[in-house]
């Protein structure tokens, strides 16, 4: 995330049908690996979205606030319908969502209570 992204003005209005095209689901992190090849400190995540989506992989620059051992079991929100994106030697399949802290570190987005994996944000 660039500094300009966290201070940018709101985007122009859209209609609900445009928002509904972005498939944001909840999943549980089931695996975390280091990603030393990444340009910025990152983890390789495996997130279980339940059937029929299954387990998907994501690269996440979340090392400022999170340790690998505390991420497993945590529920997160992610966009599951973007095309996969090559990040160095790793293919990221979903975009795990977060907000920037005052210094630009990522704070993950997730439900305040446990919910079934695969639930769609509305």
C-alpha cells in the first residue's frame, strides 16, 4: 500500500450491482510460510474458504503487526474473484484485505465473531 492510497479521497459513487461483482468472503488462515523472495516483508498464506471455494493462497505484507504462529486459525476477509497474480515465484490466488495503520502497516480485516468459512460480505 502506498502512502497516497491511505490518504486518497473517496472514489466516485457506484451502484450496488457494481459492488456485488466483488466477491468478498471470509476464510480461516490454515497455513503461514515465510516469503523471503518478496520485495517487501511478507508471508505466504493458505486460507480455507470452505466448499466450494476451498483453500486458496495469498501473499500478504502483514509482518509488521503479525507473527506467523498467531495467524493460523484467524478469520480474514478476502476478495476471491480477482485473477491470480504472480508475485515473484509465488502465485497469489486471493487478496486478503486490511487497512493501513498511521505508518502504512497492514491491519487485517475479519469478523468480530467466528462465522462459517465462505460467507459472502454484503
